[in-house]
C-alpha cells in the first residue's frame, strides 16, 4: 500500500514543528511557515512591514525549531559597527600573536538563527561581510575563513533598499520576500489583544526540534527530490512571461529582474517544500511559492501572481503531455486525408442578382405595365400555375403596380398577368463560381499508411491518458494538504488537469472521425 502524506515521518515532524511555532499567533502562520521553509532550504527571508506587526517575533519563534539553537538579533542603524554584529576584536591575540581576529561568541557568526532589523541601514563594512555569509555561509575572521552554522537568516525593514544602491547585491540574496501588515480579521484582532499567553514561550517539544545531523541528512534527500516535466515547463513559461512583461514595460522601476542564480535557488526551495510535505517529487502546488521569490517591488506582486497562476492553469500538464505537438499532428493528419479523398473543382453557374439583398430586377424590353422590381420574399413565395397578387416597384423602390404573377417553368423567370395577357420576364442574373467536392476512395497502400498513422497517434494519446491517470490521482489527493501553499490554489491545478483530459478526449474523437471519413467512402 503506498505511503500517504499524513504518515511520513518528515511530514509528521514538520506539522508538529509548525503547530508549536504557530501556537498563540494570529495571522502570522504564513510568515512562520515560509521562515521555516527558507531555513531548512538554507536560504534567507526578508520581511517588509511597519513596526509592530511581528517581524522580530517570527525570528525569535523560529529559533525554537532547532535543538540547542542560538539566535542573534540586532537593530541596525547608520552608526552600527562591525564590532556590534560580528564581535569585538581580540585584544589579547592582537597583542600576543599580532592577529586581527574577532571574538564571535554570542554574536552573528556563532548563531543559528539571525534576525537583522532595518537591514538597509547597515554600513559598507557590515554589508561586505554579510554578502559572504548570505551566499556561502562563510565568515572571514582575521586571515581565515570559517564555516558558520547559520540555519536561518531573517531580515526586516519598513522600506525597500534605495534604488541603484550598493545594497542591491544583499537584496538579491533574499530568496523569499514577504510583505506583512496588521491583523485583518476583527475576531483575530480581539483575540490577539486579549490573549495573555507569552508569545515568546517555546511551544515546540524537545524531541521534535531539528538537529544539525538531521538537517545535513535532509539536505541530501532534498537534492534527490524529483522535479517533473510539468513543473519545469511551468517555470519556463513563467520566465518567458516575465521577459515578455519586461519588454512591454516602460521604466526600470517596473521591470521584474530575475537572474539565473535566483531561478536555481527557487528550484531548491520547491524541492524543500516537496520534501517537508512528505513527497518524493515537486508538484504544481509547490510552484505557487514562486510568487514570494520573484518580486522586487510590492506592486509587482499581483502581476507575478497572475503570471504564475496562468502558467499553472494553462501550461502545467498541457506541456507535460506535449499537447500542442499532438494537436498539430492530428491537424496535419486531417488535412492530408482531406486533400487525398476530396477532389475540389470550380463550377461557373448563373445566380440571381439581388439589389440591396431585397429585390430582383425584371429584364423588360417593353412598357406593358409599370414596375421593374419585385421583392425577393414575394418571389420566393410564388408557385407554378398558381398566380398570386404581387407588388412591383420602380427603380426608386416606390410601389407602382399590383398584378397577378407566378413562377415560370423556365429557370429565373416570372410570368405576369396584365390586361388578360400573360408575359414572361427573366430576372437579372450574374455569373458566379462555386466549389464542388467529389470524394474518392484512397489507394489501399495510402489507406494502410493512414491506418498506421492513426494507430500511432491513438497509442500516444492513450499513453498520456494512462500517465495522467496513474500519477495525477495521488497528487490530487493531497493538493489541499500543502503545508506552505493555501488550499484555494488547488482549484487552478485541478482545472488544468481536467482541461488536458478533455483535450485528449477531443483529439481521440477527431482521429476517429478522420478514420471514418477515409474508410466509409
């Protein structure tokens, strides 16, 4: 019996961790979840929001996810010095060994969880050291490089880095970017202000906390998580759509800049999400996490969410089963058969020539009675040998006579009764061309080739249907259980899957019609 998400050890442990970390918090669950996800993935997260919305609380709670975890928290200012962040210089080593080395204990390099508030106020010396730590987890102390054991770096500010500043390299290192605001639901707000629980209390059981060895083992397993075709295709479409958006946008502030390194880190994040959810491969629900990784300005979030959602809905499974290719091959097959079994030739014939689509003109060489036009409607009602009162009009469409008339046995001719006499008048016509189609039975060798082609296309469609049937049901069973993506997004994934299934069914029907056309002539 296949393992389900709810009983995998990693999934269980992740749920317990999140339950403990989120205990007593209101509308901050998503922030905690993304912070834990980024920490396990070995990435950093940036929180944007005004003071008092719980940015520092997220960092302080996150440290409880790690056994023997230590944290370092600092509020940056333009007067902050490297000593305050990385530790003071060791006077003893400077005097006795002539070595410039910092005492890093209880400072950032020795911490597991780091929270830096108002990050953009850091000076150049702090920025340079942070870059190496953020990117390589290495701190250069004196003349040696030390591997730091920082599991999660959380930074925060109530503003974005100034445009075209030296802070851009640091800004690019923050993979997840999350905008935080005040509590929205009034019920949650009332519960928050009346709750007396200590929000800084450690609610994570000791046996649930993560260890260094465990994280190292997990890291190797995360690297082995499969990234299936539908996910890779979705990422590719998102990248293309962003490039198209940038090509249309006017002004650098509207560009969505995403470089190769960020895409690589995004894939690592998606793998981590799949792993913590207890899966062996990334799915389309994980792809919604890209929304938190691609924006540079908060106003870009809606556009990025639109691009990601549309890519998943329209191209997820569609490209995975190569639907466009099979559609093109089916259309080519239809056109080949049609050209072979249907011979078309042009025929020239006489047709009535209506005036303003409402009148026919009598070709008269006499003036027996007034009127040269009759309505199309009345002419269509006329019958052979059954005279009817008919209106006749002049060329200005004025009614000038009412006489009995009937259709003639001669084509496009009307017979008019006037003064006890019968006069036959042809109606004005024109030469027109129409296409006649004659079907012919194909040569048996050609038909054999078509049968093989039909069989091959049908086999491919059946194979794709079986592929969806065998893989998708398991995925559909846990779309709403993703620990890091809201369940409402599952409707987008299921809709794409249903559209692909419907498209495959329509293609099978088209192929059956093509086969019927050339075998039943």
